[in-house]
C-alpha cells in the first residue's frame, strides 16, 4: 500500500457531521455506524437555525452521538457562529475551502445534497482543513484588518480634499509634498476661516516649505468659495476622526500582541524578568527584516500566527499564501498557472514590504534588481515577498533565530563562473557577435 493510501486510511472517520451553512440556518448531516446492520451507515439530515441556543443544542446532540469531526464549508462570515460555538463545546471542527469540495457536475444542487456530500468527503478523508488561528490571533487579526481599512479610508478622504482644492483652483499638492502637513493644515484652516489673500496664506508656512513661498503664492491663487470651505471642513474633521481611531487601534493591537501566548511555553509560566513579552519580542525580530516595518510586522504576525505547527515547512506557508506558481502537468507537458488569490491581507502587507525592500541596498534589494531585468516588476516583487515570508517562517518557528543580512553582493560571491560565462556569451551572440574564448595564461 503506497503512502497516499495509508494517509487516506488514517484520516478516515467513522462518526462525522457536516453543515451546509446559509445566513439564517444550516443543514446538518450526520453519518454514523448503523446500530443493526454492520458495515452500513446511518444518515440523518435536518435544519438548524443559526442562533446561539440552537447551535449550542446541536453541539450537545453531536457530542451525545459520539461525533468526532464536524465539517463545514467557508461561506462568507456565516460559518463563524457554527465554528466558534461548536469548537467551544469541545468538538473538532474543520473549515474547508468551497473550491475544494464542489459536488460532481451534472448532479442536482440543494442544501441537503451539499451537506450529504460534505459528510461523505469527511468520512473518507478526502478533505483538508483550512487554517483557522486560535482566538487570541483572531482578535489581533480583527484589530489589524480594521486598522488597514481605516488607513485606506483616510487616504480616500485625503484624495477628496485635494479634489476640493483642485475644484477651487488651489494647487497646494503641486508644491507641498504633504498637503496635510503642518503648513498645509494651517493654510486650509485659514481658507475655511475666510482668508483669500494668497500672500497671507503663504506666510503661514513652516519649515522647508518657506523656501517655496513664490510658488505657493501662485498655487494658492484661485477661486475658493464658501461652499468649498464647508466641504473642506467636513473632510478634515473626518480625516482627524479616522486618525484618532487609528491611534486607538494601535493601542489595542499592542495590548493584543502582549497577550499572545507562547506556543512552546505553558500558559501559567510568568513573564520574563525584562518585561519583554513573547509577542513583543517576536515583533522586534520580524521588524529586522528589510522592508518590514512595525505595521507590516504586526500584520504578518496577525495573519500567520505565532505557531508554525500548521505549516510544516516554509514551502507550505508560501503555498498557503499563494506566493508560488501552480503546477499544471498533462503527459509530457508541464506548465505553470496563476498562483491564485490567497490571503489578501497578508499579500497586501507583503507587497508593501517587498516594494520597500526593493529600494534598499540589501540582499532582498539585490534579489529584486536581479529578477526585474528578465522577469518584470510584478514577478520580481512576488519573488521578494516570498523570500520575506520564508524568512518570517524561520523567525517565528525558531525562537533563537535572528535575521542576518547577507549583503547585496551575496549573489556575486556565490555565482557559478561557468554559468555566468555561458549567459554572457549567449547575450553577445544574440547581438550578432562571434565569441571565441581564450584561457587566461596568467
């Protein structure tokens, strides 16, 4: 018997339950050994309301039936009450990707048949669970994702402010790098208060912007009216409100990171004498990666969690994040397909980190510059993002590991001379030259 069959046999479950979840209800299917006929299965299907009391009652019923695995399909956010409540009752719950458990084409599709199909897949061990982090990491995720949404929303309102100024023929963004800096805010507040003189507005500048006074006078000369002022006042208040909420979220994120438990240490173990919590210490080590700042480090920690037992190797983590090409093989033909969507919150943070690392004089920056010449900007950024994720896996998996910079010349030091010579000869021949190599006698 080969390894795949042995693994399939080990994962087979005799007492399973599957739930096809909708917004207000869930169709439950249980498949248990038949009490009278040996070797046969007893199947029951019924509908359960998506309320707390009904789900808790369902959990007690499944425990009484001896169910050892509950399978459910990821359907929006509707799976969360079923998963969390049944998990709190002590049941082993698996969340599966909807694309991995599609029914056979050509069959009728109903909620009842979908629940039966899920139960049959579960009892035969033909599904793999999705990664659902523990409760502390889920709470950290909620804060980091909400912060990302608020930052994007604040950026949208800043762009609306610039549109209002452009409509009034005020070209502040053409002169000031940050129109909402101290000087920009002072001039906007003066505009709202009724000041229209461009020279008086330019006198409110501070710092390096004072050197651009003549350009500011020209840019602040426009047709700013009262309705522009009222609209600008509302948008500035919204930006300030979002900034305050982001500051509150930063405090909540810091508290959640401090509360993260160390997966390798018992819960009752006291904190280290230096006061550095496990989550904060892990955050410091992730922050050492080039391109990864405090915000990106918090997003990485929130999305992958502090426990790498769910990802046996860095390749597993990169595959889960969809940062590697998909292999498509048919006969002797082998190609690669699109990587897939993956976790958008994780890929967004890694994309920003990769863009920042590409501009540094480090190993990751050199990696980007080597790849961008022949693979293009987008694929080079994906490769750097994957390298950052692999580094993060090692830092999280090994508490003693620290990031060590290899330097931008690492590739040149470890370059194969024969391969480099072959590549250069090929390039010269492509340009129409005849290359004759002669050994260096010296």
